[in-house]
C-alpha cells in the first residue's frame, strides 16, 4: 500500500478514517490475523506452541509485556516483529514531536495549531516501520534520556515559565507516542529511573524537575530481561514489576531439528557461496549439538546461558574456512570437512561463560571438549555404541580401523586440495566398509565427511588420539603416542 495522499485535516475528516488507540489497533489486526490464519511471527521458529500464544494473549488483554529469558533467545527479535501488528500507515500532525493524531492531539502545540488553522492543518503519514523505538538499559541512562528535561534556552527565547510544557525537550518515551517502545535488559536500569516508568504505565503522567505534565501517552511497552540480572546486576523494582501486565518466559530450541532451522535462517550464508560449498546434514547436527552440550556442561555457567548465536557463528566460521580453502587452492567447489571444526574454536570461546573449573581448564580446551562431546553424541546415532563393546577379546566393527593406526598415522592439513583430501582418507579403507554396513544409503557427497567423522568419534572414546597443530590435525594410535612420549 502506497502512502496515502491526504494532506490536510479537512481531507482526513472527509475520509473514512477514525481514531483508534494503539491497543485497539494491535488487537484489531491480531484478531484479523488469527481468524485468517496469518502468522506474523513465522520467523520465530520453536515458539509456535509456547511463547507466541502467550504474546498474543497479552496483546488481546492490552498488557505491557516483559520477555524474561537467557541471552540469545530471540527476545529482541520477537519484540521487533510486533510492528507487523500495526496499521501500515497512520496520520500525524505535520511537525509533531509526539506523533499526535490529528483527531486526538495530546501535545499543547498541536492543539494550538488546530485551533489556529483548523481544517487546513497539515498532516503527514507515518509508516509502521518508523513506529518502533528501542533502548538498551544501561546504568548511565538518565531520566532526561527516557522522559525529557527542561530546555532553559527554549524557555528564555519563548519567555515561558519552566512549568510550561512548551519548554520541555522530550525524551524517547514521549516521542514514542502511538508506537512500540522496547526497553532491553530492564534490570540494568537504575531503580530511580525505573520509578519514573511506572507512573507512565499507570497514571499516564510524567514529572520533570518537579513539574507534573499529564500526557495521555499511548505506548505499547515491551521489556526484556535476563533471569541472571535479578541476582548479579540488578532487579526490577516491585512497583514497576506489578504494573507490567504479562511476564512471558522465553527458551532455547528444544530439539536439534528446531535449532537447525533457526541457524539456517539466521546465518544468512551468501547464496553464491552456498552453491560452492556442500554442507553435510550431519555437520549441521554437530553444530547444534555443541550448543546443547554447552548448556549441560558443568564447566559452563548455566545461569548465563549459551546463546543461539553460537551455532550461527560456528556455521559461518565453517563456511568461511571452506571458502578460504577454495580461494587458496583455486578450486570451484568443496565440502565442509570434519577437520574444519578445529577452526570454530574462536566462535565458541566468546559465547560461553565458564565457571571456576572451566577457567582452570582453559577456554580453548573447554571448546575442544564440547566439540568432542557433540561428536560422541551424534556418533552413537549412526554407529554401534563403543562403550557397550567392552568384553575381553570381543571383535568390534572398529578393530580393523584401529589396527591400521597401530602402524600408521593420518595428517589432515587445513588447506588440502579436494583430490589430496580424497586420496588421504580413502587410505582408511575399513572406514568406508563401516559406512557401507551401517549407512548403506549415504549420499556420495557426504562419504568423505563420514570417514573423518568416524575417526573423530573414535577419538571421543579415547580409541584414537588427535594432535592439533597450527596447520591441521594428526590422528594417532593413543598407545603408540604414549610410548613415543616415554
């Protein structure tokens, strides 16, 4: 829909436009969408049966909302998506600082303008994309930033009293009239600043420098907060918490399949690059499993959480590693390799908060451990569980592979050409036989990945050892490695 052409108050009155409050606008659009099966929250994967229904109920109840959850749970993304519940265009008095509705202005200058000019009052149109205000709550945020302050220069020039609202320089909240206002990390806001919010939520008034200004602000407030903040950095003051209509708990993806959809959607891999780099599905499984393992690890601070952004950055780093190899080798295509996971350590290190024991072990080693645990978990879905094959003299499917490593070793450099990588892994012929036995319908493009995946799986059970170097990785028999060290 194009911007409406109505330009004066008289033309607006002659049209079919009627004033609606913001809550009415949101609920009308939400009711229409629900009745027609339209889902404006389709990008919020994994929340279809949990968070989204709660948000919809909150809007239908005309509630302000507090989204409570650990980092990386799409709280801000959810809040930003809510603008799709607004009308595409709304009229405002041209030049209004507070987006005044021409039929129901609240600001003194707008009211005076209509009294003076009448139906010739100029109007403008505001698109819903411009009706979203967002502020990150930090300890240095002031009342002036959010509410406003008296402008002494304006008071002097206009020769007005400080009690006159004309001399107020409004902050973000009054300017968000008829808009969605999101305040991220609410507990980080100083208690005295939080107090200034609950009078707006309840009494629809603001106080600046002791002067009370009653403005019936029409704002949909959405707050976000982290449970950790309640104990580590701050808290939500009780009067404000009492005035927030609905507190909705967010959560991490509940399955690897859901997590994979989120990562694929949010990673934004260039389509041209994506056509050059094959990503085996099992590689995507491992990426997500790393996050699941991190959230359960005793070395990672669970209260802090492990952001879904970790999986996204791991995938991006894997693709970049493969792209770098293509450029160096001047090749047209390549595939993600299991050895590429050695390059994602930097993507994991910055996304996990370690407890004391984790700090003692070291961030890099913890990251390697998480990859190993993820491989171990996925390995058991494809091949016999190694821990069950522990009887003396029992023949296992892995014996011939381990025997090969008793006299040899395998060095996989990061930048091996496709042909060299193929020749290198095909030396471990019994790994190919294992794949043919347990994954007979495997895609040919994934075969090499699975050969190396088997070696990583054996390493996760301490049947092989990995020596990591600056140029790649080296697989060895752990016993021979131990003898050599002696």
